[in-house]
């Protein structure tokens, strides 16, 4: 395991480590698939080798997961944004139960008669899970890259629009019989501007290519570091092969979440914090660097060959722009010879070529926006899922306090309630981050409103817990928060599935400029607004049960009723904005 003296530098290598790991696992999976065709006399020997290789991969992943957890501990104070990214990866790993998937593969390979068809299918699922982790790790840089590329393409489309307008103006003058001297000058100006655009694209493509080559070189140098650090020498205090240190996880246990966090689908008992865990190398196995060259997989022998270098594609529409320049130059020649009819035809052809280039760029822009939407949906889903886990933990602890009769509650229960109030404030911080993302995105109406209402409920819960008011109303508000978070997680998950399905069913490129894709569709927005209204109705009945007589007199209850009326007005305004298309 590499030393973590420079966590910021190490974080940059994490995607590369996981990429090598995925490539290595894919290589081993192919080897397992090919083993089906081996002769029966060698099947037993091959099965043993595959089991050993699978165990090595399992141990690698355990080391990777421990590194991820340690990095989260370093980063959560110094770099919260990246720490949050690591937390999303840990949550995704726990959700996919990658450790359990590997354990099942080990059991299947160790069986007396392995069923290779089922094994290969499970390996494919595991590779997809690992690729998902890689996507999350790269999402921070990928989103910025997409935003930069979207801005670049939008600027190019704007340049082409201006050229089309200018060229149409010259053609109109040609058809109206304007003097050829002036037309020639105007046409030369449009041609010069088009050539500048072509040169601009060339320069941009050159810069992109240089950036890709630089990134590839950095990747190669970083890929070497993990292998150089994984020497076969035993460090002081490290267990010998076959021995297990105390506190390390056993095969099949999920990746441990960072201290203070709770894995998806589980609730952390009050006061307990899971510790980072790791599984040692299997007995009798050498580390990857100790294997002989003949035993190492291709990805282990030559990291640079683990994944072929992806060459940067030239900007779409460049050929059409160059063709338009040729047509414009022909139009200039025809104008010099006083052939206005032929010049007009060449001008029409130039306009057509520019329109083709614009259409290609618009299609690329649509794809980029969909990729950006996918990254944003995944980030929001992970954040809301994290908030849900935190809220479930608070709900469990506060429910335990609420069950205790008031006269039997002890000072430690009050202290616990105050701590839960602080934990609730941590969820408010996460809600603030989600709200910023949603407002920047700008196409959703219901989601920002839902998050604002969640923040208000969380604030109320935090205040009541801090005042040791752990009663039926507090529990009811917490249940509303959990219900709302579950609905939003499910809505975002469905939107991600729709994007994946849409990508698979993509047909002919769509013509014309396409609007920015909405974060979620109209039906999802309406469902969320309906849920918000339902919760207002339910909260109104809850408050009504606490009123003695016809009108409320309690100051705290009156304040809650005022907030509820404001919430009702905001739901009405959000519904109106959605119906009038204000978000479009």
C-alpha cells in the first residue's frame, strides 16, 4: 500500500488505479471465458488457476477500498468537495455490493463443476459495477470538460449563424442586381470570415490533441506508481501471507464507509462508527509485482497497453465549412466574370454547406448536454441518497428516545438529542449544496421547491431535538423528510434509466436546434408537486389535532401554521410556473 503523505496527489491517481483494476479484471474474465474450450484433461488445473487469480483481484479491490476510505478521512476537512465525491463512490460500492459479487464468483469458481456460462454473466455485471465507480470518480473533471466543450460548440454555432446571415445577404444582393464590384468585395469578406472560422477550429483541435497527449503521458506515469509501490517486500508490522490483522474485513464484506457515515440500506447504531477494513492477500499468493512476467496479465505487465490511447476526434462540421469556402471562392470567380446567375448558385451551395455544418454541431451539442444531464442526475441521486441514510440514522435514534416516558428520560438522553440536532444540521448543509446545483441547472421547478421544504423541515427537527422536544410531532416531521427523500431518489433513478434507454434507442440525428434537456420530465415534476401538496394536507391535520378549541393559541404552533401557509403559496406558484413553461 502506498503511503498517503500527499492525499491530494493520491486522489488524482485513484481513477487510474480503478481503471487498471477494471482492465485487469476484464482480462481475467476473458481468460475464464476462453477456459471453457480447454480440453477436459486440463479443466481441473485451469479452475484452480482461475480461482487463484480471482482471489488476487479480490485482494486488490480490498486494498483499493481501504485507500479510498483513508483518502476520505484526509480530504473531508481540507477539500470537502472532493471528499464528497469519494463518499459518493463509497456509497455506490456499498449499493452494488461489489465485495459480495466477488465472493460469489470465488464460490462459483471453487465449485467441483463450475458453470462457466453463469460465471461469465456475473463477471459482466461486476465489470459494469466497477465502470460505474470509475464514472463517478471521473465525474468532477468530466462535468467541467463537458461544460467547456458545450461552450465551445455553442460559440462555433453562433459563428456559423453569423456567416449564414452574411452569406444570405450577399446572395440577396446578387439576385437584386447589385454591382459586381461591391458584391465581389462583400463575398470576399464572408469568405475571409469563414476561413478564419476554419483556422479557429484547426487551432482548437490542435490544442485538444495536445491536451489529450499530455493527459495520456501523465496517465502513463501515474499508472507506473501503483505497481512500483506494490513491491513484494513485507513492511514492518504487516502480516505474513495467510495471517489477518485485527480489524480487517473478510471476503464478502462491503467497502467500509468513512468514519461517521452509514452504508446504504443500513442504520448505524448510536455512537458507533465503522472502521476502515482491508483483506490481506490470500495464503500462498504473491503480490501482483511478485508474479513472473509470464504469470502477469497484460494490464499488469504494460500499463500503457491496458487501454489504447483514444485519439481526439476533429470537430464535427469542419469538412462542410471547408467545402463552403470552396463554393464561396467559386462565387468570387464568377462575380469577377460578371456571371451573377452562376455566382448565386455557388452562394446557395455555400449556404447549404454551412447549414450542414451547423446541423452536425447541433447534434454534438445535444449529445454533450445529455451527457452533462446524466452526470448531474447521478450526482444529485448520490447526494439525496446520502441525505436519506443520514436521516434514517437520526430517525432511528430519536425514535428510541421518543419511546421513553418523559419522566424516565436521563441526562444522557438529552445529550444524545442535542447531538442528533447537530447531525440534522449536517443534512441541511447537504440540502444547501443540492439546492445550489438545482438552481444553477434551472430547468426544474418542483425539485428546488421540494428541497427548500426539506430544509425547512430539517431546521424544525433540529430546533426541536436541540430543545429536547422528541415527541410525536418531531417524529412525524422526520418521517415526512424520509418520505420526500425516497421519492426524489426514485425519481432521479428513473430519469437515469430513461437516459440510458434513450441512448440505446437513438436513431437518426435530430434536425434543427434542440432545447436544453430538462433535468426531469413533466410527469416527474407533477408527481413531486402532488407529493408536496399531500404532505401539506397531512401536516395541516397533524397541527389541527394539537389545537384545543376552534383556534390555535400556542405561539410555537401559530408559527408552524404561518410557515405552512407560506409553503402552500409556494406550491401554488411552482405549479403555475410549470404550467406556463417558465422553467423552459
